[in-house]
C-alpha cells in the first residue's frame, strides 16, 4: 500500500519504493511505499507492526531486502557524507558510559565535520536547551533514563540536519521534559525541516502533528491527516456534536443534508450528527449557519482521535 504526505508544490525529502524486509522466514515489512515532505509526520503502529524496521531502513541503518529508499534524493549508503544532513535519535540506549555528556555531544558534532569552536558553541547551547548543563561533566553511566534520552535528542539535532528521525523520542522523560520535547519537535517542523517520529503512544504523536502514517503487520494501512483517514472508514461514520442555543431548529435543518447520515439531540441538548465525510461537512457548515440564520457556538468531534482511527482500521 502506498502512502504520500507530500502536498502540492512540495519536494519529497524521504521516499521509499516498494520496500520490504525479512529476517529468515519472518516478514517484518512488506511492500511499503512512502513519500514524505517537510514538517512533522508520525509513524504509528502497535509493537510488532514493523514500524521500527521500516524506520531503520528509511534512516539508512539497515538495507531493505527489496525496494529502494532515498533521503534528499540519494541512497544514504551510496553517499556517506549525506549523513551530515540527517539526525537520528534511536530507541535503543547504547551510550558510552565512560564519557561525559559534554564529551559525547562534542564527539558527535565533530564527526559531523564541525570545527572546535562551533562544536563548543553548539554543545553549550544544546546542553542548556535540554537543561543538562549541571550534568554536562558527569559520566553518562550516572545519568537517569530521562537525561540519557534528552542527550540522545540533543545529538540528533545539534548539527542542524534537514531530515530528522526520532524513534520513540520521549521514552523515560518526566512530564515537563516531554512537554518541552513535543514543543521543540513542532518548532523544528515549522522551520521547514522534515521530522519523522515513530511512536506507539498515540497522544504523544497527536500533540506533535496530525499528519500520520499508520502501520499494522508490516504494511502501511493509511496516511494523511487524522480527519482524512477518518473519512476513509465508511463503516464508522464520524460523530460530531454541535452546541447551539436552539438545538431543535439546527437539528431540523441538518436532517437530510449532504453527508449527514443521522441527527439527534443528546441529554446535554447538543445536536449530535453522524457524517460519512467529516471534511466536507466541516466545509459546508459555516455556509449553512450564515445563509440560514442558524447558531452554532461550539463544534466537538467525538471519535476522531488517533486511538479511535487506529482501532477502526486494525479491526477491519
């Protein structure tokens, strides 16, 4: 199945064409195609869905058994220097216990070709950004899991790459640090970078982006925004609640309208609408309200969370 998150006029930064990976008789990823542009995109799937294997192929860490992956137009293994354009935060934790935080971050920056002065400047800035200054000269063996995770994020970002792969980037962080990391990912995406984030924790991705790729059993199930994917599940119409000072008049008007499959008034006097095409319904609603003198003070979509969408797709 194919997934394409490149909008009109945007250049693809990450592409995969019919890639697959198997280990012996086990097929981890089966015939996946992707095209990802700039911004933040979430790669989602339950444990064992194949997302980590696909992620490692996209980042150039392992070779596909078949198919091809390109990052910024090149095969990473053909152009080793291209890795300077790529940042990678791995899920696994294999930091050198004997090094200090500053030594490790400085080493990673030097490996990316930065001179000593620029390395020092960036290391200081990112240690401060992740609140690791006080621990900068401590050995990594004494770091907590959250501190180690923040250092892994720092090394993925400090050399200012164009394409960034974050594999379960918030593991072990406390709530305040998680919020800071989520805000940082959004900030980097708005700068025009490409950030591919892999996670099995749906609310974390939902806080970073609404552009997602859903995987299940080695295949890409769906791609796009949550609302777009939700509309592709016709057996589960989207449920929308409309708050209005005159719910009866609003409900009477909506009955029989295009893309409206059902209307009722619930116990809270909200008008609850079932729609087979939420995006089209949202586009039409302002015109209906304006042209027919209706009143809507709040719109609540009741079942378009990532959790609901993923559940609907995997049960099919």
